[in-house]
């Protein structure tokens, strides 16, 4: 089993920073009997957990950013 690297842990942490408060708000709404708002906030919290990884895969990771900035060697044709 491969453990996540540093970048993966940063992604997870940034997702949880946004998702935990939204999840707490959703649970509070469910406790007060406002089911629609509670489920909406819990769904938004679930999206916020996976959003940083999605954006990173869509845009590219740090290695891709560095590769785009460096000039290509003349002998390499990608």
C-alpha cells in the first residue's frame, strides 16, 4: 500500500479546512429539523473535500508547473 505524499496530504488538509465547518453547519441544521439545508451543506462539504484534488489533476501538479516553466532541451521532442 502506497501512502500519500506531501502534496497529497496538503490537498487533503486544504479540503478538510473548508469541509469541516460546512459539515458542522449541516449537522446543526439537521438537528434543528431543517433537513433540506442540512443535506445541502453536507453535500457541499463532501464536494469541498475532493475539490483540491480535482483542481490539481485538472491543472496539473507541481512537477507539471515546473516543466512548463523550464525550456526544453533541443534534443528532446515531446
